C-alpha cells in the first residue's frame, strides 16, 4: 500500500516544507513509480536524497517516533 499522499517534486522548496520530525518517505521516478522507501528525520533525509539525485518526486508521512517509522518502512518495503 503506497503512502496516501500526493507526489511532490523533489526540489529545494519541497524539502524546505518537510517537517523536522521522524517519518517514512517514498522517492519516485516522475511517472508515479516508487524507487525507494526509507525513514528518518524527514527534512535531513530529503536534503540528502535531493543532493544525491535519488528521485524526481517525493511523498512522506510523519510518525510519532523512530520505532513507528521503522515499522511503517518495513510494511511499505514488503509491498515493493
């Protein structure tokens, strides 16, 4: 099950709106295909993804803590 958020372009302005909280994020290829699912402090993780050119689009979901982010990441990875 993909995250229930709309894709946003993976660019500096989008990353700037990401909360400074733990969460799960998906990186996409521009056609709506998921390239990667990961977790971490969202703003820092997305800055890194942007710097490395890991995708064209992104969507995320915040979590209450790191453990919840890890659990959701595993659930989402299993479906890929």
